[in-house]
C-alpha cells in the first residue's frame, strides 16, 4: 500500500513498489517484461503476472505513467527519485533518531562500513557548505 504524508509528493512506496521504481529510475521507461526480468535477477523469482498487476496498481496510484502508443506498454516513473528517497530518509530519521540529523550522521559514521574515501567525500561536502 502507498503511504502518504501531506501531499502526493510525499508518497512513500512499499518495498516491492520501490523495487520497481529503482529499475525505472536506473534504466528509464521500460516494459513490464524488462522490469520483471531485472526484478528476478535481484531476488527470488516472481511470476510475470504479479509484476504486471503491481505495475498496473502503481499506475492507478499515480506512481507510474504508461505510454500506450505502441503494442508494448512502456511504463515510466512519475515519482522523482530524489523526492521519494528524501521522504523516506526524513521518515527514517524521525522514527529512528528523533528527527536529529546529527544523531543519524553519528550512527552512519560510527560503523565499520564507512571507508576513508567516503569520509573524505563527507568532509569535502561539509567544507563546501
């Protein structure tokens, strides 16, 4: 199900909806078959009709657009990647870190996955700000 905050721009897709959006953001407008094949490479196999139904439902929700000019319907993301990810990050930060960006950053920087190269990129970004 699609979760909304205040406006249509604040839509928060479900995990499976986000998987479809990620494919469309990465590869651009695509057929259901193309999206289905990419999803099956990423996780355990799902049947084609499940992908088709999901994308049709996402169109009804206003998350996708469908070009019906050709025999094959081509879907594209209506939701913008930066907006969706920003909304999801805001929600995560609110729920997990009481809305504190510094607490979130400390948690991110304090784990073993942050490389020296990533730390340098963060320092450069902070210096530019």
